[in-house]
């Protein structure tokens, strides 16, 4: 099983070869959660402010499914 992950706003620094917004295929197993995905990608949980699955905000306890599209954003500021 596989999910497509996109990271934004500096989170790509945790994944060798990742670039802003580009899809990263990640192999998952049954019962794979958002929290486990962050661990697999070496992204500290406290850095993942917004975690979206198929365009909807989800808790890190969400169980991922084959073909899910995951987007991860840090907290950002601005004016």
C-alpha cells in the first residue's frame, strides 16, 4: 500500500531529496497512522501543525489507506 505525501514551508528539510509541495510516495502497512507517518519521515510531531488527508484536516491518530493524499504544514505566521 502507498500514500502520496507533500510537505510545505520548511518541513522538506527533514526528508532527504524532498522539495516544497512535490509528491513523495511512502509505503504503508495496515493500521498505519498519521503519527507513524511523521515518525517514518523524521518530522517531529510538534512541527506538524496542519495534517490533511485527501484535503481534510485530520488528527494524527487517523489510520491511513492505500492511495490517500497527505499534506503536512508547519505553523506559519504572517500579516
